[in-house]
C-alpha cells in the first residue's frame, strides 16, 4: 500500500467524519446516516492500515476517530445485570488470577512477619509489659476476657456491617493509593500484621494460642486473603508507575487503575462474606472444629474461584479491564 496515496484518497472522508462527530447532537437525519456510513468505512480503513502499512501516527489518528465515532453512533452504554454477571464470572476472577504473582508472595511474607512479631512478643515479657500493664494483659487473655468476648460484644448484624466497613476501607486504601509507589499499602499491611502478631504473642504467652486461632481462623482466612489481594494489586499498581513496560505510563496506569477499581468492587463482595462469617459464625456456639471448617471451606472456594474460573477467563483473554468499547482510545507506542 502506498500510504501517501491512501491518505490523499480518504482524508476528506476522515475530516467529514470528524466534523459530524463534533456536532453529533445537532445532526439531521441524512447527516446521521452519513455518520454511520463514514464510521463503517473509516473502521475498514483502520483495519487496512493496521494490516498493510502500520504507521503509528496514522493508526493513532484513525483509532481515536473510530472510537469517537463509535461512541457517537452507539451512544453511552449503561451498565446492566449482564455486566455484573460477566464481571463476577470472568473479569474479576481473571484479574485475581493475573495478579497472583503479586498477592500470593505478599500473603506468605505477611504471615511470616505476623508470626515473627507474635514469637517476639510471646517470648519477651518486657515487650508485653510495654504493651499494657500486667492486670490489663490478664484481662485480655483470660477465659472470657476481651479477646474472646470481642466477637460477641455487639449484635451480629451490626458487628458484621462494622467489620465489612473497616476491611473494605483498608482494601480501598491499598488499591487506590497503590499508585503512590505502594508506600500506603506497606503501612496498611504492617498495621494488620502487627495487630495479628500482638494477638498471637499475648494469647500464646498465656497458653491460649489454640483459643485465639479458633476465634481468628473461621473468618480470618478469607478476610486476610482479601486484604493480601488488595495489597498485592496496590503494589503492582505502584510498580507500574516505575516500570510501565511496553505501554506508555499513562496508558498503563489507566488500564491497571481500572482493573484495580474493579478489584475493589469484587473484594467488597469477598469481604462481605468474611464479615458475615465473623459476625454470625465466629461467636456462635458451634464447636471450634466446625467453625474452622466453615472458614477453610470459604477459603478453598475462593482459591478454586481464582485458579479455576480465573485461569480459564485469563486464558480466554480477560484482563479485568472494562470492555474495549468502553475504553478510551490510546495511541500506539514504539516497542
């Protein structure tokens, strides 16, 4: 293809399409039909340029023009229940699967940090004394103390809502502020692991670690996994600022940012489940083994969702981003 001849032959059509798109709200019936025809024709031109003469400048111009014309022809698309079903059946699990190389190591390292903090507190009485007075520590760790009554101190419904709100807030901080090189994410992670480590250390030093784990595991497995996913995704977003790869930094941040915001919606649902378990199962009169079994079942269901549904969706091309028709047109960059 002779690119100069091709451009000269079709420039008038592209300019006319651009003019119609700019005043799309004031078109006559004939002009609206002309807009549709020119949109279809220009989309064909874009395909020809991409396959025969992939000039970056021309491809970028036509890509933007076709995207704006498509929006003018189809109008703004409204979200439907179909979009919600598609998100949870493909987009969300694919995003979870794609980011597993970030949140799985984050989870493992965080658990190790919490365990080390717990060991340090449990084996050093002077550290325990710095946390609280001896009588306060006994009040927290004794049978029927504050660690045990915490989960039954409020009505289950309001407690579950409070837990969901607090955890969702932590997840959103990780996802939204991850672009700040991941620094807020590390702080949120440390605060969560510090609280967990303190509980492990104090209850372990009182010889009641089994009781503590029986209280924390039913809801904590799924709850902490959601926090780790949010943290891993936030760290990935922060790394995108440093290394956007083959994409421009603006395009990379837009794509990963949209996926992160979608992840926030999906994790809100996951945290709703963990909050319900914490509000209704953890303080229930069920045997410890039954409560833990419910938590393990919820965690295994989530992992099956990620590595089963998510893997298939990712291999089918899903990324967790919005559909292509709803994305802003981007210009190609040199590799």
